[in-house]
C-alpha cells in the first residue's frame, strides 16, 4: 500500500482534507475497503452483512485489537474495548463507573473545550474538582506539574492529551500520584505517537480523527478499574460487561471496527509503527509552524510555542476579511476544511496521520504565497 492521496491509484477528485473530524483516512485503506466491500474475500457476503458472533467478524475484531496491542505494547493488565457513543459517552461512563455513589472525588485539568465538556458531564455523576483551568489565557497552554496538586485519594485525574479545538497538546503525561488512575481523552492523538500505556488507568479515543471512521471508540482500561461500577448502572455503561464479552455485550459497530483494524495495520506495516509515525507527524507540524513563525505579524498562532499541537495547527489572520479570503483561496487550491472551530475562529489545519506530507507541503507553500501577496 502507498501512503499518499495523490498517487496514480487514488480516486480522482480527492482534495487535501484538513477537516478536524471526521477526518482524512489513509487512501490505501479506503481503496481496500472499496475492493472488499461487496464481498469480503472468502466470506460470501459483505462484512456489513455478517453476524458479529461469526468467526469472520470475531477474527477481524481480534486482529484490530491485536494490532493496537502490538503497536503500544499493551499488556494483559489492560482490556482494549471497542464501544459506541463516541468520546462523549466516555465523558459520562468514566465518572459513572468510578465516582457515582461512592463519595470519591475526581480531579480535572481543564485545558480546552473538550476537557471542559467532559467536566460538565462528570459533575452529573458525582464529586469533581477542577485543579487547573487555563481559561484566563484562552486555553493556549497546558499546565506544568508545579501548577496543580493531585489528592492522593482522588478517584482519578482527568486530562485531554490534545485539545482539538485550541490546538494545545501535552508533550508528556501530567504528574499523577502512583495510586491515582490517570484518565486521558486521546481522541485526537491516539495512534499518532508512542505512549507508555502503563502510566494510564483509562485512555480512550473516538476513531474519527486519527484511527478510522466515526462510530467506534477505543477504550484501553486497566482491569482493576472494571470492578468499581455501581450495581444499578445501565448495562451498556458498565465497562465490565464489555470487557467480559470481548466488546460483544451487544452488537459492535462492525464496519467501523473493520476499518479501524485496517488503519492500524496500515500504520504498523506501511508506516512502520508509532515511532515512525511520530517522526513524520513532527516534521509535518514543524513545516507549518515554521511558516507561522516566519510571518509573525501576519499569522497569529493560538497556542504558546511549547504546547503546540502536532495534530491541529491553529492560527488567526490580521482581519476577518483576510481570514475569509484565505479559506476561499485555499479551497480553490484543493486545500479543504481549514476554517477554525466557531468557538475560537481563525484557521485550523488538522494534520492527522492520514494527511500526507504533500498536503502539508501544499498548504505551507500556499501560506507563504498568501502572506507575501496580502501581508
Ligand atoms: C472529537 C473529540 C471529542 C468528541 O468526540 P465525539 O465522538 O463526537 O463524542 C472529544 N474529545 C476530543 C479530544 C475530540 O477531538
């Protein structure tokens, strides 16, 4: 398979898609899905038409899980679950399992829109405490360990590793006492870099940024955390049900799991794993930030330099008029979906794993050219 969207095999008419999510998928994966969609070789039917209990899908699910386990070196101390409900359901499932009805307190680091939304849902489930909130600086950074203190008896410490809307990213895990489970929303950076899973209690991500199509959410959970749910919690909400039933407590999103498995395989086999992916992602991000830094009067970066996201590059232009012109001219140059989230405005270039270097190069050239003509 080949990693670019512009090679001779690619479907014609595809532009460089900087959408924040659902986002670009690797073209070779889409092509393989297309080829196998009508009839999965040897199965006599489309994967979408097969029982989730049958051997064909069971093998696909195990293969997807196995590939993710291999990429991160995940031990058997963790369950890897494929759930529905997106990241949003995890905002509720985590506190429902870990603090509902038990009087414990969960602590939150609020570094942008997604952590804030997760906090709002957690408040409905039990005691929560915000130990850091970056709102006074309009969410342009993440805290250092000396900026907050985690209680030794906290039910968990929650953070979002990459704030997709503001474009700020944790370079390393927050400081967390050994006895406190670290919980992470990695929706927009899972599979983009290596991580030490052993540092986490729960790490989860919806798939539609970096890992596949919308409809499946990967939850990596330390097995000792499966036993904390209140007995009257809804069945679907209870992690243990999913872990005990191989993510088949009810019908899983079979198509999305299939596609996610293929993305994971592309990453392992074609890219060469998470370290190789990280290197590519760092180079891509640097290319765009270098353009921003060499036109400081013109491109106004949102995040402070040390906390810049490698996935979502956010910046503004000197006026709304120029902003509109930028988006319009970029689109005419086949650079799509660059408009920032309505809550912070500006431009957001999402450059997840599947964005080829050529796409970043095309955007960087466009930006340089646009600045020289309009600056
Ligand atoms: C996209 C995103 C979400 C929301 O995901 P849904 O699947 O729509 O619930 C949550 N957190 C982060 C970091 C995201 O990027």
